[in-house]
């Protein structure tokens, strides 16, 4: 796990070659752990361990922009967790959130290609990825709302994610609704100083969204 964490840190500091090296070390260790977890002695004892390893694979593939592989790994993790955990377990909520972020990255890629190619196929795939993004963010939100305390910080993060997806799809009304909820939860945090910068950023973004919506209204009414 330490190689993955060091790789994450290297990536955050734009040390891409070091990140790649550390991730390769992490992949090797996770692969060995996964092999051991599938041995007869371990298979019935450590299914959650396999789910965690697949989840870590998915996270690293996502960070390396290998999105299809990331989804494959997350799906393997999901199948194990679904067989062993209640539908409302927070681990499933976090997993769905990560799946949504992969689809959001795919959606962003296809949006850029769609603007270049102007192809019906690209447009169709773009919208498919958008709908999957919203679907999994909403799944995550439903679980986290039922399993976390009211106004938990993670809920604000998830509402922000949903708002961002709606915003970039041009659905300002939905984006504003989700952003207002994110801001409300951030504002209710006991230690607001920790989230002050993020709260200010979101409040400024909300102002911009509302301004764009006002500018659109004459066009929609004409």
C-alpha cells in the first residue's frame, strides 16, 4: 500500500516518472497479494481482501487514465462486495463514487473528441458516459445519505461532483440545485475553517452558474 500512497504523492507533485515507477511496484505487490487471496486456504477467508485489491487496481488504472481497465477492476470489487455486504454499506457508496469518476473522465474525453469529430457515434457515446456518471454518483449519494451522519462532509463532496457533471452537460438548473446542497452541508461543518477555501470556491462558482442561467432565460423565452 505504501508504494501506491507514494505514487499518489508523486503524481500530486507532477513527478510523473516517479509515480509510474511506484505504481508499477504497487501493481506487482497487489498482484502477488491477489494470487495469495485466491489460493484455496485464503479464498473463503479473505474475500474482502480481494475486493480491496481490485479496488486499489481500479484506482491506479483510473489515475493512469486506463479507464476501461479501471472499470473492470471496480466491477470485480463490486461483485464481491455485493455478495457480502448490505446494499446500503458505505463501502459500496465509496466504490460507486469512484466508478462515477471514471465515467466522468470518459465522458470528458468523449466531449472533447465530439467537438472535433462532430460524429453521431461520438455524441451517442458522450451521452452514455454522462448518464452513467450521474447514475453512479446518485447511487453513491443514496447509500452515503443512509449510512453517514446528517450533513457529513463526504455528502458535500458528492453533491459537488453531481453538480459539476450537470454543469458541464449544460444543465444549469440541476447543477445549481446540487451545488446549493453541497454549500449548505459545507456551511454546517463544525470546523468550518478547514473547508473555508473550498466553501468560498463553491460559492463563487454558484454565483457564476446563476449568472449564466439568468443570461440564458431571455433566449429560452424568445
